[in-house]
């Protein structure tokens, strides 16, 4: 007896479609991956090889001089510590504020939700600008304080809308009614039932907020004046400027070449040092990323 096969033949048009999609994705992967590999290879190459353009996808004349110059100053470790603080504390504040705003706005029985959503949406299209924000921080006494970088971006309206849509489409009304019958208050339902069921979208928002805090530099540039409070990005900017070649300060041609080589190496070492924590963090939330962002943004 012949076993009946359950495999369904794939139409030729679908095969062509999948092949074209695969080719396009490989091209996109190459466009994204090649520059990253080139930056990493350049950061581990010698300054002469980088300046001469001999580095492509593999280090030439392997060297860690760029990283030695980068971490020679204690400012880097201070900048890392500050950025970790801003990212950790800021992300916690962001998640708390976003979830507390998103859940009541997802409830159809909340009478003022349309008015409040209109006000939130208005801030996405219109803002006061840099000078009013600076004056606000000054009047609040937050200039040159760590909290100026946390409070100034405590909530993203875009992320709040994503979380609100997730609550509205994935927390059944019957579940809330059952909790009310059992004497569960709104806050208890939110803390013990709604939040545990929202892990995918929380993971996505943590990624969004954490990456934003890690890469943020403009607010720190505006509000901070004490170098011991600078985040990593501003510290790296100061270091890169300090290694900038100044013809008036150079006495010999050899010193000029050496300083130029270190400055070029620093550019690549800075990028790798600033990006490495994000590259390490992303795989831990990647499994939630597609599920959370698709559920939270497409519906509603």
C-alpha cells in the first residue's frame, strides 16, 4: 500500500514570490550588516590601515589602540554609569507612567477617555519647543540635575497609544466583569491581572524606552552642565573633540600622523562601545518584539 502524502504542492507563483522576497531580505541584510561588520573590523585595526582604507570586513594589523585610548580616561566609566542610571530609572518611570495612562484610556466605561486622548494626541502634533522646555526645567529647579533627563521624557504618547490598543484588544471585558463580581477593585485588577497578561507589550516598550534613553544626548546637552553627570554620549563627544587634530598644537609630522590615526580609530571604537550594550540586550526581548508590536499597533 502506498502511503498518502499530506504535502500540498506549492504553486509556482508562490515559489517565485518567496524567492523574490528572500533575495530582497538578503540584500537588506547585507546593506545593514556590512557597515556594522566594517565598523567592528576598523575598531580592531591599526590606525594606518584605517586611514589608508584597507579595512573592509576583517581587521588589518590587529590592534586595540582605539579602545586603549577610549578607556584611558575615567570619564568613560563615569559616563557608562550615568547612562545605565538614566536608562534603568528612566525606563522604569516610562513604563509606570505609560501603563497607568494606557489602561484607563482603554476602558470604554471611562467617560473622559475621548477628551483625554484628544489632549494626548494634540501633544504629538504640537509642542512648545526647545526654549519653553528649557524655561520649564529652569523654573522647576531641575537644571543640571539627573531628574531633568528622566522627567522631561516620562511618557511617549505614541507608546501609550500602542499600550492602550493592546489593553483594549487583549484584556477581555468578561475577565474584568468576573473580577468585579469577586470583589476585585480596578487597581487590583490592573496590577494583578492586566499587567501580567501584558508582558509582550511591556517587553516591547522596555526596548523602545531603553534604546531611546541609551542613545539620548540632546536633552543632556541642554540641561546638564556638570561633567560628572554627563551620559556616555556626551562623554564620548568630549573625548572625540579632545583628540581632534589641531595644527597649532602639533610640533612634528610624526605626532600629527599618530594623533590623526588615534582620532580615526576612536570614531569606530566609540560606535562599538556605545552600541554593544544594546546589541546584547535586544536578544532577550526579541521573542516578544514581533508579537507585541503587531498586536499593539495594527488593531484599533
